[in-house]
C-alpha cells in the first residue's frame, strides 16, 4: 500500500523532464487545485489526480524531495 503525497508527484515529474499540467483533489463533484509543495487540507474522501506532460525522453531517475534540494544541509 502506498500513499504518495502531492510533493512526490511534483518531485518525480519535474526532476524527470515532465511538466505538471493539473494537480487536483476531487470527490467527483467538487474539486480543489492542490499546491505541489505546500500544505493543504482536503476531505478524506477526496482523490488526487495528476496530469503531466513529458518533454524529455531521458531515463527516469529517483527524485529528491524539493525541501532537501533547496537546502541540502537538512
């Protein structure tokens, strides 16, 4: 069982040459834009959806969390 958070998708896609076009949480009727690296609050029933576009055919790499990329001394 995995429960990736929005920052995982941001880190994975942006560090592998993709662009995130949409990052939303929804219950099928209502939806909310999700900040890729910030905190947010959504009801437990919401699902997370990501739409990303690939811009580079490079091999995929394992991402590093953005907060550690910005401040490697953490």
